[in-house]
């Protein structure tokens, strides 16, 4: 049985026993860990069994580029960059979860990373509710905030340079402790794709950007928001603190842990 089949079987079993509609499955994994591909493969397996499944990435809940620019001016310049808690429309995510448990047509948000902005609402895909399973995937899905003491000192030269007074990291942590927990508390089954270390994540993220660059080139398109390798290093540094925290803290409480090696070969550890 493949890892995807094992996970699909656990999800299907949970769907039979839960009173929640839809069953909310959280898949957490560092950048480049393969969570989007894993989610799509699990969805296909579940649909073969007649279940109605929607996959929503937390990336598709990002605020608009303009909203993040305003947040950067009001709180801290680093918040112009998408990714960390505080840059997502969590209320929109909750609304989608609730709507998919109701009836009627539901619009599913989307974000265009090549434009670094939200897809116009008129172009969002629509699905008919209710659905049986909603897979919410993302790098910080299910994360918990750090302690105040953990925020005191910078964890890297990057934080020391760009957030010397801790304003950014405290805002991120406070956001995670607040409305994100309302969304994450709704998760019925939490799956962690556990990277071997944060050090490999840069290489994984580099592969993602090279793939995006290649795809745009094949289409004859260009985007100023496709990043250089240096820009990716700066970008991924926004994720380092919380990614390290997740890798340390989440394995002991996730319902299922999938261990990844550097080549992303996966092994189910739990249950």
C-alpha cells in the first residue's frame, strides 16, 4: 500500500465516524515538501470511493498585494511578503469551511503566485455543497504559537538584520495565537509531512521556483514576481522560525506523521 493509499484509508475511516460536515483534514508541510501533490493524489483516491472532496491551500487565502503593502506600512515592512501568519484572510477560510458544510454553490478562493496577487473572484472555481471532505493544506496549517521567551532573541542573521526589535515576529506569533487557532481548531485529522530539517527546505523551494520559471517560459510569458535564487533565500527566511518550531513541536500531537527524506521519499510513522 502506498503512502497516499494509507492516508486515504485513514481519512475515509475518519469520515465515517465524524459528525462534522465536511471532515476537515489538515496537511502541514514545509515549502517544497510535496503537500500539494500529495493532497491531489489523496483526493483522487477518495473520489474513486465516491466521496466528494475539495482541496484548499492556505496559500489561496493570502491577502491582496495591496492589502499586504498597507500592512507593511502600518506594522512592519516584512509583512509585505506573503506567507507568515498575519498575511492570510482567515475569516475567508472559515467562511469557506462553513459554506462547504451547507448547501448551494460555493466559490473557492485562488491566489496567483506569478502575479503575487489574488485571482479575481469572478474566476474562482465553484463547487456544490455539501462535500464530504475538505483538505486544507499549507506550510503552517495546524501550527501553534511560540512562547514569549522563544521570541526574545533572533534565530538567524536575517532576523537580526530585518527584525532587530522583534516587531515582526511578535505580530506573526500574535496572529497565529488569535484567529488562526479558530480555523485550526476545526481540523479533525492533522497530517504532518515532516522534512528532515529546515536546511533542505531552501533546495526544495528552489526547485519550485525553477519549475514556475520554466512553465512561464514554455508559455512565452514573463513575471517580475518569479524570484531569483538570492530572492528565494530572502523569501524562505520569512518561514524559518515557524518551520523550525513546527518540526520540533507538531510531531508529538499530529494524528499522522509522514517522514520525508531529502529526496522526499515518504514513510508513515503514525498511527
